[in-house]
C-alpha cells in the first residue's frame, strides 16, 4: 500500500517525479442534509466528543461535521487557517456514509435519492465511499482500522482512499489539508512550513523535529506500529501525542497515530500517487519525524492511513 520505500505490506511503484495533479479542483454536487443530524446507520451514538481540546476560536467555523477546529497562524506566512483538532473518527465517517448509503453497517449500496457526493476532479472512478471496500477489505487483517459494524466509533478512521477522504472534507464544509491559503501542494512542498498546512502544524511552525518536540519519544505510536493484526488508535490520542507550543498544544495525533493523506498528488504513468505523512523511509529509524513522508496510490486504502481536514 505504501510506495517504494515502505514496509513489506506495500506495493512498490514509482517512477521519477511528474506534474502535479489538479487535486484541488472540485466537481460540485447537490446540497446534502446536515450530517450532524444523521445518526450512524446502526442506531449507535458515536463516542467522539471525549477529545480534550479547548473550544475552537471564534475565527474558526463551529458546528461543522467532524472534529472541532483550531486556528493556526503560520510563523512564515502570517495568515491564519484552521485545522481539525484530531483525526476524523470512524463514528464521524459513519455519519457521512449514512447520508449516501442505504445501510452502511450492512452494505455499500447507495441510496437511490442521495445524489452525488462531492468529489475531486480525477476521482470519477471512486464509486464507493466504504473504506477498504472490495474482495479483500484492507481492514481484514487489521480489524480496528475500520469496522463496518461501527464497533470503534472513537478510533481514527483508516482504510479510506485519497478520493474518499477528499470527499468527506468537502461534504463537511472543509477541505483536505494541503496548501496554506487553499489548494493543492506539489510533492516537494509538503515539508515547507511556509506552504504546507500539515507540516507547519507538525513542526510547530518549523521549529521542532517531531509533533511533540525535538526529543524522540519511543512510547509515542507511529503508523508503522499498526502492523498486520495490529490495532487502530483512538482519534483523541494520548497527551504526549500533541505539540508543546500554542496553538499546537490543542492539536492531537499529528505526527503520530495513523498516517494522514495530504492534498499533494503526482500523476505517474502507472498510477496517481498522493503524499502521506508520516512514514519512515526504508533504512531510516522508525521515528515520527515531521519531515518523513511518502506517496501512496490514490485509490489504495491502507490500514495505517487516515486523514483530517482544514479550512481557510
């Protein structure tokens, strides 16, 4: 699932860099009902409100689906943006599925009257929002990466391909994190704190090596700890999995927990590849360094990859 530099789970792909895909262009879909009013299809109430963060500042939108947002003022650019205070949870993703699917806990059958979900240009092939859907779901060997029965509503959702993550963020009134100010990044820009929303937060404005500081903590989980038969992780992750400087101390699980899709893709002859933080390249220590990233196939779900959204 990872590309050329990752563990044995991953398919090797990869050629030299090519042009950046137009990932930020959107095909507008019809208005959809507010997802926050729609319970999961199995009738359960997702436990996604336990995250211990301060209320989002007035300048960030409130009441949108998904995690509460935190305002970030980049050290370099000087303009603010908002980012989800944690990764999107399985319970929150189930609310999204409930808008478009008949019975998400049973099948991926689309509602006849649901209309089209919002999508990025180039994602016309993505005919199912169900994570890991297929003959052998990606969560079959890591069950808590995603539970179709919604057994882990507070765990970070994984096994979501890039296009489905992008669609969720659009539907929620946000966007997949990419360029400060909006739009997609080129892959070389994903480690520039003046341009990349995710990296700016992980490095605390370009100041630290890890999302929690400069000293490696082996007790903080990394995506590669989610091995075959491994468990998923809570979206409201432990306190050591957050920044130390304000406002980064209000943002959880960035640079640890599951890896996260970015709005930064390249079109290759064999496939479209999109950037994923954080992945330790082959031969490097398995440490959650903010600079570590790799590319994964846009259509390929992985039990170690989740996402969060941003907002201008």
